[in-house]
């Protein structure tokens, strides 16, 4: 049985642990989970992460570079409670290069992370990787929006959290690069209507156009304008926010209800994925597959290996870390044997594709552990989603595994 501490202590821990070293995090986690299998707190096939670790070492050596991490997942990732914890800790240690990839999810009538806010003067058409609608095609963020109104405008504002400043002076706009697209421009509080694109990187028929602002800002507006008869829409696939400083960019790509197969069917997602220049790609899927009582191990292996192969095809330089799903309850009634099948298949998929794997399912108690999460108030009423405090703790566990493996790698390089 896993014993638990109170929500109050856990919340205090989530604030106070920032800036602590790894051994301090270890001691707190061990007190929190005295019967959890911390001997399993390792990443298998960690050698696959060597290129990523080498890049982290360059930052610590003082080189002016950015390490890009892209974390792909489902609703556990969309809310950003888990990924925010990892992002904050990595940026405190290696430097804050900016907020990274964001998408105005509020304009698609769903939840968006708490450290930015989006708004618009019009409603937009949208499509996610899940669901039957695929117009516009879901892109890099797993979702796209489209407007046929040539007066459309949207606003983005970031908030500073966890002693990190998410002001930015560089915005990359990911959008369709074709003649039917409306002209668009960005403006902040100091510059209106005269920001020009400073660089353009095309991937097939799609582009990322980068705008530079003279000063750091927490707000910008995107406005569209029709300049020719051929132009009839504007389609947006995401923004990348940077501050031109070295450090970590942690890109979170989470879509509620997503399965492996949803991303696998989205051609535009994989076409645009290289725009993030990912040094590490983390995959956190499997929860929704584990809600299917007819799921088979072979089916999961096929879907997971297919996604990994697609990522490798367009991101040959990227390290990949596959993470198993945390436990949940099947139909909120009993321990979930189907999620156990999914997680066993993910371990085999990582081995077959020769990528790194972190088995958080095993670390936190495995089959049946969700009962304890719920009994102690850390699992929500649906038996699937966790509380904000529990997500923060899960993020700490993932961060700890990554940083422990990195420190071991550094120690072997210095022998």
C-alpha cells in the first residue's frame, strides 16, 4: 500500500521544491511515497538520450544555444499542470528561453494552460486530431483554426509564473503558406502595423514566419487583411514564443481524448513537427487506449511503433522518450487491467524501436495504485484525471528521472 500525505503538505512541497537539488527532491518523494518502487526510477535504453544530454552539457558549459523539448500527449498534457512542472524545473536549472509552442485553445471551446490567455473578435472554424472534422487540417499543435473573415483578430497574453518571466520578443507564426491565405501582421503595445517577417522556414507547403519585437512584451495581436482576390482565409497552426536567450524551450502538445492513432493519421502534424527543432521528443499517450476493454497488446505495439517511426522519419536528430501512463480506474469502479496491457505493450514498443522509456506506471505502484490516489483525494471523480497537485507531483517524478539520468551521464563523461 502506498501511504499519502495531505494535500496541504503536497501543495507546499510543489512550491518549496523549486531550486532544490536532486537529492532534496529524492528525500521528499520518498517521504511522500514510502512504498513506491524508487529502484525502478530509471530510464531504460538511456544511451538513446546521449545527443540530448550533450546539448544540455553545452548550455551548462556556457554555450549560447537552445534545447528544444516537445511533449506530445492527451488531456493530461493539454492542461499543462504536469508539463509545467517539468518545464519550470528544467528552465530553473538550464535557463529560460521562453514559453515555446502555444495554441489559442480557448478559441476551439476547450481548456488552455493557465500561463497564457487567448481571445478574438470573431468565432473561428477549428479541427483537432480527434473527431471526424479534419478541416482545416490539424497541424503542429494537434489542432488548427481557420477564419474566412478578413477583419479577424486574435490576442495572446502570457503570464509570469513560478518566478519565470515569460515575456517574449520573438514570435514564430505557424500557418499555411499558400496564395489563398490572407496577409497578416503582428503588433504589440509599442509597434502597430509595421512588424515585418524577419525569416521564413518552409516545410513542404507550410511555413513558420518569425517576427521580432524591439522590446520584451507579454502581449501581441495578430490581425489579417485581404490584399488580393485570391485570398479568402487565414489558417493558424500555432505560435512559438521566445526571448532570444539560451536555455530550454519546452513545447507542450496535448489534445483531450487523443490516441496514438489520432496523431498517426494527421499528416500535417508530422510535416510541421521539424519546425520545433526538437532535441528531445517525449510521448505520453496510452490512457485513452486503456479505456477500451477490447484493446490488444499487438494493436498498441503497432500504433506506438508507427508513431515513433513517423517521428524518426522527420526528426532524425531527435532523441525520443516514451513514457507509460499513470494508473487509472476502469469506468471509475475497479482497477484497470486494460491499461496494464497498454503499458506492457509500450515497454515492448520502446524496445522494438530502440528509444528510451520511463515506466512511471511501475514507479508509482502499477496496477491498482489509482485506488490509493483516489482514496487520498488525488484522483478526480471520473477515475481518470488527477488533481492539480497530483499532476505537479507526477511532473516532479518525470523531471527527477530525466535529471538523474543526465547527471549520471555527465559523471561518466568526466571520468
